[in-house]
């Protein structure tokens, strides 16, 4: 799960960066189309990884929170993780629906065509575009908050939480 965590972190930041870059390229060029495909492939891959994370999390025992954490700290941690999962699911779903409403099917790595759930639709295109962009920005903000809280626990609280996700740092 540690490897999946870091793959997703790199993937989310990469997808966000590529997304910001590609939309600023004027016109329709082969390079821009290639970036759009890579962005979609990365989104589908991240969606599959988050589903894998959810299945593994449901089937395995999660580590307990530190005993010194109060009820509010545990509640905030749980809500933060829930928000991360909702956005990690929502961003690729909205992107997928945006692509379909734009009239472009998603073909994962140019090999596996995902089902066409909706037909081309200008109104839905704008809705899903907005939802995809806003949820993408929200996800990045949640990731930044997640990183800041991990650093806070490491530097200020010194409670070993960060060591759970960084190989070689675990304090057993």
C-alpha cells in the first residue's frame, strides 16, 4: 500500500500539471492531442489504483491512531481521508464524463475502449468540464493539506505518523 500511495501521489500531481499545461496550448495540435490522451490514461490508471486501495483498505486492518490523539484529531483525520477518497474518485469520473460529453471516447493506453455512457452533449460537456476542473483543484488542495499535516505530525508532534508511509522511517 505504501507503493500505491506514492504512485498515486506522483500520478495526481503529474495529471494536474499536465492538465494545466495542455489546456493552455492554443489550437489543436498533435502534441496537444497526445497530452490529452496521456492525461486520460493517467486518470483511468489513478481511478483503478484508488479502487484497489479501497478494496485493500476494506479487507485489511488499518493501523490505530496514536493513543494521545483526541477525539477531534481522529475525526478530522478520518474526514480528511474521506475527502481525499471522494475527490480521487470524483476527479477521474468527471473527466471521463467530460470527455464523453465532448464526443471523445476514452481508450485506455490506446487499447481498451471504456464504455460510452453518454452521448455528445454541449450542456453536459460544460457541466462536467467545470466539475472536473474544480474537483481537480480541490484534490490538489487536499493533497497539500495532507502533506502539511504529515509534516506537522513529524516536525511538531514527533508522533511517528509520517514513518508509516515513508520506507525506512518506520519506528516499530
